[in-house]
């Protein structure tokens, strides 16, 4: 699949070690991986779009075939503009599957040429989410093994 361009979309508020684990797996399989941050999502984000992109660029530097971008509107439209026909999504546990399946099927209905590929992060990240990381930091707990050091620093600065 070295000639395949894949999009790894998400809100990344902030990027966690679970996201990075998936990026590493995706970068091994696909020729190019574009990590794309959703511009407008319903929830009020903790980090601005620029901050989320900056953190992703910093932590994905080790992978030369990984690019960070932003997108708005429909994911399948963005994938078409980028010339990508694979969307990469992570599944941590069975509980993720229902929502992910629904999204993958709807994206297939919107554009049958775009395939969704699911990968599983390491089991040690099966309980990890950006939402829980934000909550732990807000309540003064440790997130050392859950996010990259640069992200932890920014989280502390944001919450203090
Ligand atoms: O990290 P998240 O919040 O789970 O990512 C969700 C994301 C960005 C992949 C999803 O909300 C999305 O694709 N939004 C773009 C709008 C869109 O295409 N909606 C129809 C999906 S079926």
C-alpha cells in the first residue's frame, strides 16, 4: 500500500499517545498519511485549531511521510480534494465500533470510492481518550504516560 494516500481525521483536542500509536502504524502501512484536524466541531475545544495543529506537527516530526492539515465540511469531499481514497480510523474497544461503523457506512454512501480502514492501537491505550486526558488535567491528576511531554506542558499551561 506504499502508493496509497490515507487521511487520518479527528478533533485531536489534544493529540494523545493513542493517536500517535495509530499514526505510527498508519505511516508504516501507507505511503503517505495526512493527519487532518476538523476545523469546526460541535464541542467547544480546549485548544484552538492552530494549537492542535502545532502540537501534531511537533509530535509527528519523526515520520517523514506524515503531514498535518486541517479540513472543514464533509470528510469525503476533503478526501476527494486531497486525492485520497482511504480514511484511517482507530478502534479502541467494541464500544467504538457502533459509531465508527455508522460513520464509515455513511461516508461510503456519500462516496463509494473512499474506503475506511480501521486499526487498533496498542492495548495499553484502549482506555485512553482526549476527553479523559482533559478531565484528569483539569482535576490535577497525572497524564505523563498518556500524552507526549510537549502536550502535557501545554495542557498544564492551559489549565493553570
Ligand atoms: O476525533 P473525532 O472527534 O472522533 O473525529 C470525528 C470526525 C472528525 C472524523 C468526524 O466528525 C468527521 O468526519 N467530521 C466531518 C464532517 C462529516 O464528514 N460528517 C459526516 C460523517 S458520516
